[in-house]
C-alpha cells in the first residue's frame, strides 16, 4: 500500500491550520458582531461614507447573500456586502465593510500588488485546478514534460496566494486608518474591528502555506522520480 509521506507531513498540518484559522474567524466575528457601534451606522452606510470621503462616488455598495461573502468587484466597481455586514451595525460588520472599501481604494490608486494579483487570476485559476493533477498524472505515467507543466501552472497559483497576503494586510490597514480618521469608530470600538480583521488575515496566511507546502510536495516527488 502506497503512503504519500510528503502529503501527510507537509500538507495535512497546513490544512488543519487553515481549518483552525477559519474557525477562529467565525468565532471572532460572532463575538464582535454583538458589539454595536455608538453611531449606529450599518456596514453599508459606513462603506458608502468611506468611499465618499475617498472620492470614489462611482463605486456602488450592494447586498450579497451568504455569510462573510463580502468582496469588491473591480470590473463593475461594486462593493458587495453579506447579510450580517450590509445591515449589521456591529464593530465586526463595520470592520469588514471598511476592509472591502480598502480594496476599492487600492484599485483606484493602482496599488502594485493588487495589479499583479489581478494579472495572475486567469493562469492561477487554471494552475490551482489542473496543475497538481497534471503533475501527479505525469508522475504516475513517468511523463517528465507533463510533470513540469503541472508544476509550472501550480507555481502561478502559489504566487497568486503569496501576492494576496500584502493585498489583504494593506486593505485591513487602510480600513482601520479610515475608520479612525473619519471618526466612524472610537478607539475602543476600533480594537474589536482590528481583532476581526487580524483573524481574517490569518486565513490568507494559512491558505498560502497550504499552497506552498503542496508545491513543495510536488517538487520533492518530481526529484525522487528523477533519482529513480
């Protein structure tokens, strides 16, 4: 019976870490979703306020179904906020809304890392889905070219995950700065938003580690094949 030691040693621990980080995000958001902001602003109102202060009058704020499905679409210039964030008035909701507004500001300023990430999206999507399978198929049937192609494609996906880190951390830093500068949250309330955004950022770190370790596994399997 074949046992993939590299997967067990390198990838599984990172997957477990990712699960733990996701659970922490959920628990942290739930905790501070019970703390209302003193001004009574909803996430949608706060986002519109912040965007207006930044001169981004062409960016729309819309509702999207789901839990923590918040995102900014640069193609349509629409900031979409999930159920509990759009209508919620908690410090957690405002932190998430401000984070997405931070992404809108990044795009308006042509922030370097987000431009790189956007350029990587097409090949990263293909690489994340097909890369590992191509490499493993090549290993199974001893096809060196297929192994190399799979590793190259998956490397693009890994690069996408790595570039995502500064993008997300920068968006969170912008969010906290805007919330404080525009007096939307008090210093005490800001601490709650900061904890929510910090927990969310760790999920991106965990995802990047899963990708990096998965690539390391493929490289090690490829090296072992050459030795054999």
